[in-house]
C-alpha cells in the first residue's frame, strides 16, 4: 500500500491511499475476476478506512494474473541471509528484501542496486550531499509505483526538481535495470 502523507508539527499524517497492490495465491477453480472482487470486498474494505480511498486510488489486484502455483514450487532459493550487511549496515533504510539466493530479475536485488546507483549519481553530480532513494514496485507492473527522494536538507534543489532529473536520466523499469 502506497500512502500519501503530510508532515505537520513533526507528525506524519496519512492523507490518502495512492496505490494498493495485492497478489495472493489461490485455488485453480477461482477465476481472476472473482479473486479481484473478493480482495476488494474482504480485504480492502475490511482493512483500509474508506476516508483514505478516492477516485484516484490505483488498484493492482493480482496484476500478474492468476496465481495458482506458489510457495517452494513457484519460487525457491535460499534467501534472507545478511540483508543489512549486504546494504548499509543500519546507516540507511532497507526495504527488507534479501539479495542472496535471488537472481537478477528480482527487484529486491536489482532495484536496490539501481537505487544505490541513482543516489551515488546525485551525490557525485553535487546535486546533494546525502540522499535516500526509495523505489516501489508491484509484480506485473512495468513502471515503479513510486520514486521518492529525501535529501536530509543537503540540496539546493527541491526534491521535486531532483525527481525530474532522476526521471529524465534513469529508467527504473525492472526489464531495463537488468539489461
């Protein structure tokens, strides 16, 4: 779930839900449309307060289609080892995905490297001294759901201006990252 927040007197307050992504393994007898309807009724309506949903909310429900084969049969490997050591050792934020045991097509690995590349490039170009780059993806969706930057006040440019630079110079689609 991607949520838009505002900062007010040091507090972070949710304003609206921008995007909801749900992929759930299901029985082969359930159609895709029935599964999407069930997710709307039994998950979204039960979990997300209606005041945060609006006509602009984007829904990706089973975006890669039917999800009948899952678990070890659908995705096997030894993952979850040394996730913090592999990245920033507690200095920077981490999305929780592991690198080990995953091939380059998994965004927890390839997009983490791409986000690091973006951050290093912004600092190297002297557009900021420090930056946190956050990229969010959904399975089956080509473009990132969101790209955000936080410069810790180290840039003369606004984060919106920096995002325009990033969007113009970096293609963060998974299929492009892995080329």
